[in-house]
C-alpha cells in the first residue's frame, strides 16, 4: 500500500480535494438538496479513485521519460519499486471502481464518468504534442468542484463553474512554475511545455497572468451567492498565497520551486476551503436565526 501511495503521490490530493468540498457544500447550502453522508463519502471516494487513475497512468506512460530525467529517475517505476504492468493494472482497477461508484450517485454522474476519466488520463499524453499540457492538467483538476456539485444536485449551475475556472487557472499557473525545473530536459527530448516554448521569464509571466484570472474567478461567486466576511477573508488569503509563490521563484533561482509548488499551494487550497466552509456554516445559522425571528 505504501508503494502505491507513493506511485500516485497521494499527498498531492491536497490540491483538488478542498475544492471538491467547496462544490459539495455550495450545493447543499444554496439549493434545496439535503446533506447526505453517503453522497459525501462517495464524492470523496470518486476523487481518490480518479486521482489514483490519473497519477498511476501518468507514471506508466512517462516511465521511459522519467528514467532519463535526473529529477524523476528515482520514481517508483524507473527505480523498480513497482512494475509498469502493476501500475497499469492499478490504473484500470481504479477506473472501473470510479465508474462503479458513480452508478450509485446519480445518472448524470454515471454518464459523465468516462468523460471525466478521458480528461484526467488524457493529460499524460499531451506533453508529447502541445505546450498547453499545463492547461489540460488544470482542466482535469477543475472538474472537482463542478463534479462534487453534480453529486449533490445532479444538475449544472453557474456558480460552481466559477470555482472550476479558478482551479483551472490556478493549477495551470503553478504547474508552469513546477515545469521550470525541466526546461532544458524538455527541449533536449523534444517534449512540449510552456517553459521550453517561452523560456523562464515569459513562462513566469504567463503563470502570473493565469493566477490573476484565478483570483478573479474566486471573487465572481460574490455576485451570485450571498457570502459573509469569512469568504472575503478567504479570497484575500488565497490571493496572498498566489502572490507569495511568485515572490519565491525567480528565473535565475529555482531553489524554492518545490516549496512554492507543494507547500504554498497546498496551504492556499486548504485554508481557502476552510474559510468557505466556515462562511457557509455562518450564513446558514444567520438565515436560520432570521427565520426564527
């Protein structure tokens, strides 16, 4: 189990999972849908299974590339800790379980489950033919809030899409920062990435541009949903963390890329979601108090 948790870099679940909780409780608190523990547990399970599938398939597909890259040659498959066949089997099992769980949620989630898998698994091939691979990764993680909303309601809505767009721009931006480490390797191996295509300086500018859009999208729900001071505090914190990671990484100094990638973004996601959930809880109690009066 420890080997497979390493294979899928389970700690990176911290990026998308908080936004899945945002989508779930947005639906519970802004629609007539009731909170149900089974749906929450199935949502979490779907998030884990989809991410397991995506990461295991990425490691399987990139095994030859990873074995050549000094930064990644110690990953599980190149180092021999897990065989390529075992990684592929793990991917297939998680995909089948993911589709199976969606069957018990609602019809729309079940019908869309292959589409979701196509996006999150398809990302792994994109670096071979397009520098927009970072946006495809962002698209995959952006399914978290809208997918969780669908678990509760079985219907699309506008507000969760703002959170999905925020995740798309946020993840795409920080993945560009992370890819700065492989700029020279990508060029040498004819792999496509924004840093390899634009260079470090312009790649960082594009990353900042995407993060500005991400900040704008977390503000947009304010105009469509009643929120309180806690949500505004969450917006401020999220924007500060976006800014901070750009202060950490310079074109001529990539020594803090991993800190900016994992720690900064992990904290941003968890704390922003916590502010959102606390705000939803506070708004619900205020509404209940007003009704009582």
